[in-house]
């Protein structure tokens, strides 16, 4: 179970690496597009010329698309940054699972992997690739618990005290 959890966490880390780039780029494009339309409108006013109907329509379509997103551009970029953090913690957690060390860190890394998947599901929707992170996070927590129980060896019986002579 530990090995499977480690492999799934590594697969989820690679997927989250690409998803992090996507969220960062998407948030930057969406956030920058709103500022671009405001700058264009301001330049048009300075030049004493108004925007054509086609330009107004294209900016309205952009604003409509932006308003249909469930989160803001800043939130998308924040999730992208969080995904980059989970990439490192997931890989480190997988290594700890393989070595049977640092059970508390494994629990934290697995919890972060689960949180990243839940955020991704909330922003976009549930997809096939979310399964790797969800199952890897759950198995990672279970693996960490097994490491904790194995390291907590039962107390050994004390030998009877030798009677003084």
C-alpha cells in the first residue's frame, strides 16, 4: 500500500505540475485581458476617437467569458502557485513512504494533495486525472498510519528484578 501510494503521489505531482502552469497562465491571460480592454478604451478617448462596434463587441465577449468563470483570475493564479508547492511535497512524501520515515510529514503532504485535487474539482470539474491525487492522498494517509503503528512497538516486559543477596 505504501509503494502504491508513493507511485500515485508522484503521478499526481507530475499532473499537478502541468495543471499549475495552466492555472497560472490562464489566470494571467484572464487578468491581463481585462486590463487590456481598459487601456484600449482609455487610449481611444485620449485620441478623441471612439471604439467601433466590432471592438466593443469583442471586449464584451471577453467580459462575458470572464464573468462565467467560477473564480477570479487571482484565485486561479493562487491555485496554480499552490499546485507548485504540492508538487514538491508530494514527491517528498512519496520518498518518505518508500523509506518508511516521517509519517507526520507524509500525512501533511497527502492532505495537501487531497486539498489540491478538491480545489481543482471546484474550479473546473471532476475528471479522470483527479483520481490519481485523490487515491494517492488517501493511501498516503493510510500508509503514514501504518508507519506510525509499526514504529510504536509494544512495550517489552521488564525482567524480574534480581533479589539482593
